[in-house]
């Protein structure tokens, strides 16, 4: 499973995730690796994609990892595309490869302003942006961790008031993963925290 966090202001969007991948082998044993890529950067038009959910899928009649699909998707995009076109193309990709069980965040620059889109079960939801002083935060992935993070975020952000967005998000996710690992029932998140940021040009 996964925990993904987002901190969004009018000028920047920071996205972070854990890096643990859990799979069941043929003997039904839980196998984990802490090197799974869950955040992806698309150079055109400058967009972050984050995901929680299924990591392997059928791609051209063989099993593939989600990062292979993202690379394929990037190659299919035209040289110049708008953020809205990326969102629409990504929705079509979700339908094509039956990824509607996954949650996705798409963050990018659209119409000269930063945009944050949440794709849940193929449904599109536009998320609000905050301010430099009061960034909006969103979490998705493992449900009990999302609930805990959402409840704790306000106080933790007050405690981290003097820190930058990167430190705030990294600290929130790292502390959550550490807490989850102390609970044997929630061993499916872990590993180093991955971070990607998109900024609005001045």
C-alpha cells in the first residue's frame, strides 16, 4: 500500500510518498522492497503524477510495472500539450489499462496557474490550493494512515511553522511511516520518502 501527501499553495505544489512495495509470492508470503517509484515527473508540459494502489499491470500481454506505463505515456504525448490535455489523456490511459482501482494526483501548470487534480475511480476532482502561510494539505493511500494524518496535520503544521514546505511534508510523512512501522498490522508503508515539487514561474 502507499501513503501520498500533498502541500499546495498558489506558488508551489509539493508531493511526497513512501517507497515501499508489497507483493505476495506463490507461497503467499509477503515480500517488500523499499525502492518503488510512486512519483513521476513529465517534462511536457511539466507535471507531477503520484499514485497509490496497484503497482503491476498487464501491458501489451505481459506483466509490467506502473513506471513503464508512465514512460510509455510520456512518449505518447505531443511535444506541446496543455495540462488539461494531459489530464484527459491520463483518464483514457486509466480506462485502457483498468487502473480505476488506483488513486492518482496530477499537479501541473494550467492556464498560467498551478492546478491540482485528484483522479479517484476514474472520477476527476479539482483540489483547492492554499496560501504561503496556510498551505492546503491532502493525503491519500492507506486509509487508516490518511485518517491519522488528516487529524494530526493541523497541529503538526503549527509545530513546524518556521519550516519550509519541503521539511513540513517530509516530516509529516516520515513520522507517519515510522508510526505505521511500529504497528505490525500496518507494515505496507515504509522506505525513504520521495519528494517532487512544481513551482509557478515568477
